[in-house]
């Protein structure tokens, strides 16, 4: 059980770096964040807009 950055560095070995695996892992790791943003997009944008208003 590693954190994501540590887990992705395990794909690098002394002789070569498995760029395909690193890029695939990085792309897959963004999916949960993207899903959370899409689900709560209305609230996130509303919070940003309200923070910019004076009143």
C-alpha cells in the first residue's frame, strides 16, 4: 500500500523507465478527482462565485 507518487515510481528500474505504465497510472489516478468534480461541480462553482462577491 503506497501513496500514488511512490507507487508510480516503482515502475522505474535502474536500466529503464516504463513510461507507458507511469503515464497510464497517472491518467487512471485522475479519474476519482474528475468524478468528484463532475458530481459537485454546481456547488464548487457556486462557492467560487460567492467568494468573489462583496456584500
